[in-house]
């Protein structure tokens, strides 16, 4: 018969093993080794752009996994962008994976830490200083933030925190009590009926691309207005789950989506 001391030791070992075991999907993926790029999933396209068809956040890759998947892209895209490339990439990774959750925004607390890596891949191909776009307003920076956002400073890689903060918080009034950053898009996504974190991100993604006043209660998130991009939400759904836009892993168009 085991003594109480022996039993206590056994329970301690079992408890340690249990706490060390991966429990979330992303933890299990990380434990399994390097992430492989996935083929484009047509589910969202074929749903007619329903928010409920956006993949659940349990299926999203972690920030670390997404960074590993796209790190070479970031290296190639930022040759000459930083005085010190390694320090610059380290600052970029931190600005996208760590910094947003220091801003004290409850809307971000429900989201996995890969969301802004995926958005940066989509918006700028992870370039610290991409060209600005203008479709009525000027959008600049790694997340193509709102007009008037602070700019990246080559000599100060941590200035990417300012760029990311302005893209999230917004800089201007979009009417109805909303700003024009990702935070406002998440808030309006709730008002438009987003019931889960995934649905809210799906709706917010369309709003971020098409404008805060571009949707009504009846939503097809594959539909775009003006100069916005029809594939934008479906692409985000796939980026979050491991798709790489390299011409070899499928696309919105290959799923029958119309640009």
C-alpha cells in the first residue's frame, strides 16, 4: 500500500504533466512543430459571405505561428526599411503580437494574438513603410491606418507601436459616435449583430476595408462598395487559419469569388 507521501508525490507529478500539456488548438499546433501553409478554404466564399461562416477563433493560428509562417516575407519586404533589420523585425513582431493588448481595450481581450499579424500581411505584406493608398481618404502604414495616423520612423523601429495604435484606435470621426479605426469597426460589428468574436471580426474586417458606414443589417461580406476589395473578408478568414497568398495555395477567385 502506498503511503500518503508517495500518493502526494504521484498526484504532484500528474498535476505537473496536466498543466504542461497543450490545451488550446494553437498550443497543440505549436507543440506539433512548424506550421505548414494551408490551401484556401472556399467555405466563406460559398456561404454568400455570412458572418457565421467565418472560422471560429479556436481555429486561428497564434501570433507566433503566423509570424513564423510569414517571417521570410517580412524579411524580403523590409530590406532597407530598417537601420538594423533584426532589431526592426523584432520591433514589428512585438508591435503586432504584444503591443495591442497593452492598450486596455476590452474589445481586443476576446481576440487571439494573431489578428494583427494577419491584418498586416493583408494590408501591407508586412512592410514597415508601404505606399499609402487613397480611395477618398489617405491610408498609410503597416495596417493602412486612418488618415492622419502617425508614421513609421526608420531610425526608431518602436515607432511601429504608434502606427499600430492609430490604426486600432482611429484618428477621425465616422459619425454616429464611431471613430475610424479597427476598434470602432469591432464596436459597430456588435451593433450590427455580431454574436461571437469570429462574427464580430468578420463584420469589422469588412467595415475596416469598405468604411464604417458600408453595411446594413442585411450583410453579404463578400460584397464590396467603391474601391474596396470583395475578397477581403474571405482572405482574412484564410490568413488567420494558415493560408499563404503565394499563388500556390488557392485563392478567392479559384473558389468562384468575383473581384
